[in-house]
C-alpha cells in the first residue's frame, strides 16, 4: 500500500488546499475569547487529550495542564492513572477528562465519578479507540476495549453531572446520534490517522455543522499546526480546536513552553482574523474560504 493511505498526510493536504481572501475595509483587531461549557477562555485553542506525558518532561501531565491554565485555555486529558488527573486538577486548570471505551462499563462509570470528584469541567469518551488493525478489539496499555452502543453512551451521558463530550466523530450519522443522546460537544477527529484513508475532519465538518444546527458544540482535532489551520477550522463551523502533537516538543521546556506555543498560535489566529474582517471566532464568514483547484 502506498503512502497515499496515510490519513494524516491526506488531512495536511486538505488543510493546504484551502485558501483565504482578505477583507480590510471596516476591519479591526479581533477578540479570540470563547465560551465553552459555561466558562470563558482566552482562545478557541485547547490542548488535545494526550496521555503518558511523563516521558516528555518531568511531571509532564501536570505541566501540560499548568501551561494551558496560564494561557487561559481549556485542557483536555486522555488516558492515565487517577493520580495523574489529581495532579493536573491541583494546578487549578480547567480540565476535560476523556475516558477510553473500556470493555468493563463499571470502569467507565468509576472514571466518570473520579473525574467529577476532581471538579473537571466536562468528561467524555474516545469512541474511536475500539478496533485494532488486526480485525480484533483493541487493547490499550493492557486494557481491553469494546465498542459502545447508543444506549451505553446515553447511559454515560446521563450518569455525568457535568457536560459529556464524544471524541472521534467523523460522520453526520454519529454526530446526529450524539445530539440525540444529550452529549454537550463532539470532537471531529480521526485520532491521528487511526484508520487509513479517513476523510479529513475539515472536509466533513461543514456537513456536520449543518446537520446538528447549533444544538451541540463542535471541536476539531488532528493535524493543526498553525493559527491559520485554527482559522480554517473556525471558518468552516468549528467552535474550537484541540492541538496536541504541535505542543509536545515545547512541553520539553515545561509548562512555560506550552503556554508560549499556545499564545503563538493564538496571535497568528488573531492576525488572520484581522485580515479577513473577522471580529470574533463566532463571526468568521465561511465565504472567506476558497478551494485550490490549480
């Protein structure tokens, strides 16, 4: 199989196929503040739900959270021990805990309860980390995974006293089901190319936006490397984005590196918003986006 199957490469190519027009008349410096889960953040850029960051720097998980806090950004976190979440929460960061689709639903409910005890802003599930590439259910860090039905997911939503996020949505079909089950947000993502030939999140995004009609928050993940990428996602209907791998190199410098990189991305976003006459993230006109056909 050629490299053409690589969903990350396909996603990068799609990002780069989107061109922007400028609108200078009546333009001014924008605000990048957003509201998410009833709270206000300085930017529509959030940290992705990463895991096992202790290998990047000492106390990597808590440093990651502290970096987001100091940037005024929301921090998503993925798999980890209970103590990892407790240490992250102790930084005072606003955190969304994303839980794996464990085969044992009792473990999912336990993790929801523990996350809520740490005063997280929201919880959620990584629905696309279920199947392995060998035609079997996935096993993550020795823990068996299993796909979840609509009713099971609805049970998790109902069990959570805080907003519930479904991560790994890449179809209108699943997005509509998430609205119906009462989820508060979805993350449009292919989990860094977990399946070959995945549709780029930004390609399916406008269809999802139209289908859900503003009933749910939409966050985009995968391959975001610049403020221009952030702008393109917002222009096509996302409420916010998650950035992960682009932050990992800077995490080697601790929380300061994470904070600095988040502000770099946001400053670049602000410059593009100004040049396209976009006063706020929610007021970006999608008609500024053009496809490259030459």
